[in-house]
């Protein structure tokens, strides 16, 4: 879990204390965009890992072929003994070739939730005229009217404030808490299909070690 | 974290699956098919490369979780 706390008290035109205040939409959108970028970074890292450790790149074509590892496979099947005409157990030991990607417990690590927590005092509300009504489309409802935009300033945490001493009470503290939770999320369908194809195509193709008992 | 992997049983006559833990596989443990009792285990020559890949995967997970 990443816990970001931003506190500040500058008095620029966008800081919230003077002027029209902070645009609430960007205050919420900022951490969400940051979380989305962090998510994309994690996914890219995993894609790079899969390509660099589970696949081999052909230097000429640039195609990636799966890295194959040999695995030992023993099976016992009932067969009919041609001499005695009785069923007997046939044990064979084979080597199967398996893509290494099917041996790795892959799962996607991604951002599962983002909590943006702050208390805000609305200091301004603007309405901007929408100009989308110039073209009339029969299939799309006309966008009419004004879009409200809220501006405010982040107030200090009221719960915390109760425990603060009177001297601190008038201090201008802004607090924005962003909690980002990352957890394992299911593999994308494309990746699942690829793994299924690989695991279903495993066959004992080297019978040179086969022995009958 | 669930590390159990599943592969189709390589026995052509069997339609079962083999479940295995790759971390135990590199330690030399073998896993069997619940339908036909066929057994898979890691070849000596594969151990190093699989171990190396699993270690890199663990490093990546540690990086992205921090
Ligand atoms: Zn089987």
C-alpha cells in the first residue's frame, strides 16, 4: 500500500486560499491519473519480464519464441501381454518439452483501488456555457445549459482538529490523503488463452527413454 | 499467494490435468495426474533455468509491491 499525504499552505491563485480556489475535479483527477500511470508501469514491467525471461527473440525476424525446458514424465498404462494374453502394466519414461511460461505462477499485479480523502470547503461555484448545442443530431440528445464547476479549499481534518490544542486550531493546514491499494488481479483473457494453448499442446515427443517392464 | 499451476496431462490417452507447485518442482518433488497417475518431475538440466526464472519473477513481484 502506498500512502501519500500532501499538505501545504501556499497562497497562489490555485492554492485555494486566495482567488477562486482549487478545482475539485482536478484535485480528485490528479491522484487517479497518477494511480493509472503507476498501474501501466507495473503492467509494462510484467510484460517485459515475460518477454525477456520466458521468450527468446529472433535477432533477424524479431519474433519471440517460447523458451522450452525438458521435463521428465512417467506413465503406467495397462496393455495386453502378447505372450500370455494377460493384462500387464507398461511403464514408460519420457521427456516432454514444456514452455517455461507454463511453470511460472503468473498473475497480474495492479492497482485495485484508490481512495482520495480530504475535506473541502466550497468557496466558489462557476457555471460555464456549453457550446455543444450548435449541431443537432437526432441520435444524440442535445447538450444544453451550463456546466457547473466547483472550487474550494481543503480544510484540515475535523477529527484531528478536535484533538489539537487551541493554539493550533487556527493554523491553515491542508491535507489530502491518497491511499493506493495494489493487489493481484486475474490474468487478462488473452494471456489465459495463450497459456491454455501452451499447456494443451504438451505431448511426450521423445520416446527414446521408453522402457517396458 | 496461490502458486499452483495446472497443465494438461501429457498422456495422450488421458484427459486429466496435473497440478503442481513450481517452487516444489525445483526442489525435486514430483507431481501426479489424478486420473492416470502419470508423474512429472523436473529434469536435472531444467532445474537451474526454472529456478532462475522463478527468482526473477519473485524479484519483480517484490519491486512492484513496494
Ligand atoms: Zn493423466
